C-alpha cells in the first residue's frame, strides 16, 4: 500500500513539473524574441555621421529660359468718345462698343472672352486754367482673349472697322505656363548644381548635399497701356515673360500689313542654392 502511494505521488509530481514547463514556454519564447540592446545601459546610441558639412558651403545661382510659341493672345481695344454732355458721350460710346462686340462675336469670339477692363468719364475744359467745361470724354477699354493667335490681326481689323479707335495693348502668352515653368526651373537647378560643382573642384573640394534653395519669382511688366489707363489686370501674367506689341491708334490697320506677329515668348526661371562641401 505504501509503495502504491509513493508511485502516485511520483506521477503527480511529474505531471506538475510538466505543467509548469508547458505554461512557462510562451514567456521564454517572448524573452528570446526581444532584441538585445547593442549598447551598454546608460550609454546613448551613436547616430550615423552625416557627409554634409554645413560649416563649409558654396552659394550659386542658376538661370534658364524656355522659348515657346504662344497659343493665346490678350488684346486691349479702346473706344474713345466725346460729347457736349456726358449723356451724349455715353450714348456714342455705348453704340460703338456694341458694334465692336458684335463684330468680335461674328469672328467666333465668345462672350466670356470679352470683358470691360477700364471705363472712365472725364470733363474737357476750355483751357488749362479754365473751370469752364466744354464737353466730356469717355475712355472704354475692353479686353479680348483670342484662343487662336493666328486670328489676332483679324480681331483688330474687325474691331476698328466696327468703331474701335485704339489698340491699347497686345500680349501673347501660353496656356501651358506650368509645364514650361517646370522645365525652366529644372534646367535652372541643373545649371546651379553644375556651377557649384565646378567652383568647389577649382578650390580642391567637392559638393555634397543641398542646404538651401530659393526661387527668384520677381517679374516686371513692360506694357505701357495698362499702367497708363490703370487696368485691373496688370499683374495677370506676372510669372510669364510675354511678348508685347507696341500700342497704336488713329488709323485702321491694314490686313496686308499684318501689324501683329506672334513670334516666340520666353519663360524664365532663376534659382539660388547653397551646397555643402566635402
């Protein structure tokens, strides 16, 4: 009987040991899977050293120009009317503008592409020092977007034949400005990189990383008509270097002379960059 009890106790002890081993296995596996730190406790890990030395730099600039054929024209046409009274001048001007607009629509110009850019009424005095008003003058400037640049001459001729008496400004631009600006910008950055590398090598060094990039977005407007009349779109195409046609007025243009030539427009990009040296 005592022998049987000893055997039972032995079996129970073995079962208990087996159970403890089985339940402890996940913890052992979890501890085994935990990565062991490569550094000693209390010692910070060392970062990978950078190859770019910001204390030694070279600063350069790069410029690029892309010449493209324009696919849009922006024409400013003016109708100047005089009258003894303001109402008379206004009636004459409204009638002339109506005829001009109708003539433009006959050519296929849509209403959305014809807009008033500037309208003003001013008194006409007897002489410079006199306060006596002898009449009134109206300046009415309309802005026409021509989506077929080859018809720019036709638009001007038709407008003059219908009653317009001023060509304030003619400008050509591209509807794909973003595309060509990106091309010019990429070329300008490549030019800057090549210049930086050449300068560094001439000094016995070489370029590494780019520390800073700036784009020069300044532009200028070289058309006289808009600033003279105070048009409200004088910065419409400030990112685009446009070709301007000299203003004219007084005589109706001849279709044989073709006074407006599309030519090419230049889209310019300029960047400045700072490169680290190694």
